[in-house]
C-alpha cells in the first residue's frame, strides 16, 4: 500500500519554493501560511506537492516566495 501512495505522490508532481522575503510585519494569516508550507526563515527551500490547496497557499504569500517548477 505504501508503494502506491509514493507513486501517486510522484505522479502529482512537485513545486520548489524558497522564501525570499521576511514575514516580519505581515498579517498573522500570512505568517501561518508560510509555516504551513514549511518555511519560517529566509532562503529556506522546500519541495511540496503540486495540489490545489498548496497552490492556494502559494498564491496567498507569492510576494514572499520564489517558485520553481510551475
């Protein structure tokens, strides 16, 4: 069963995101969104699944991120 889950995740694709601007003096919801994406310090990079939920999170804090793999 675990193999099927890994295959499904690999088929969805991923997006590479890097935090390039600080969350200081931003709305709390934007700070929470960065934490939800696994980012909380400058120049941290994460590779996240390309899902509609993640795309919405990226859109909310796009001005703080660099996105690769779109």
